[in-house]
C-alpha cells in the first residue's frame, strides 16, 4: 500500500472518533474539555499510524504553530480543523495532514467527514477529490469571484482585528462575494476544487500547509502578501485562481 493510501485510511478512521458533547458547552471549562477530547482522540489514532508508515518521521499537532520547520520528515497534523464547529454540531470541520520534508510540503490530505470529501495532493502530481483530479477556477474577473478569509486562531487584539476588517471591507467592494468563516482549510480546499476563487490570510499557520499544497497542486497561485512565493515561513498569504490572483493582491496591498 502506498503512503497516500495509508494516510487517507488513517484519517478516515480517526474521523470516527470526533464527538459532539451530549449538550453544548456553556462554560469555558466545558468548551476547552470538549475541544481537547476531540484533538486528543484524533492525535492518538493518527500518530502511530503515520509515524509507523514512515520510519524516522517526526510529528507535530500544534495547529497554531508557525515559523520554520526543522530538517527531516515531519507529519504536520491539524487534528480537527474547525473543532468548535464539530463541538457545536455544525458540519464544517475536517482533519488535515501534511508531510513536510526539509521545510517543503510534499503530501497533503484533508478530509471533510460530514460531506465525505477526501482531498489529496502529492507534490508534482496534482490534487484530487475522491481520487478524481481537481483544478482551480478559470475566472479572470475579481468582480465575479467568490472570495474568503477566516479567523485562523482566537485573537482579540485591536490592530489585527482592524486589519482583517479593513481587508474584508475592501474585498467586498471589488469581489462578487466575501465569506468569512472557519476552518481555513475548508476554504482553501474549495479554492483547489474551483468552487471558490480566492482565499487570503494575515497569518500562516502550520495547519494551513496541507490545504495550501492542495491549491498549488490544483494549479492555483499561492504567494505571500507581497507577491513572493509562499513558503512555511511566510507571514500571510493569498491563494487564488491565476486569473484573479493579481487583482486580489492589489486589494490586499492597499489595506496593509
């Protein structure tokens, strides 16, 4: 069995362990406990399966981590992207896995269990949904584009919120529509599948590595917010169909 098949089977199995509490948490302690229970269950299932499939590989499930990755082969896992949605009984959540080799992503899997959609990518080999190749959209007008962003992690500082709000306002004036939702990986997967046309973030977390690779392998352009090629150390990024990337970048540059 090849490595991609091992990962997809392991992710599908781990998804069965995600639970919604019998009653929606109403205190901070209850909420944190429910979130941790899902993350821990998925990690406990995936870690031995993935590291066992690739001897010598290492593991991180810090979905809010950022910055350079150490040398070697690393499984970078977002145990439950959109975990709050899962706990609250909403359908928009997923499990994301990327394999990063010497700082560059080479394999990605993102599984949305409620829709039963398995997105995969292998570096240089393209992206797929359910085994069928996918491509980003062919739109060339930002005014016809479905765009989006999301709250990558809980943050309440005024400067960051102001920048995000200004970007949403600016994009609403140029694009057809703007979605602001989580999880980020879900939006990036939609860009890869050609269902959305553009997604941007003022953050670049390790949990985004897998869905960013999906977009790149589906023919999308992913850059930092200065237009330079994306890598795991970028401060933020724009992932878009080639025909709208430049116009989207102009909008974001104007509000930075």
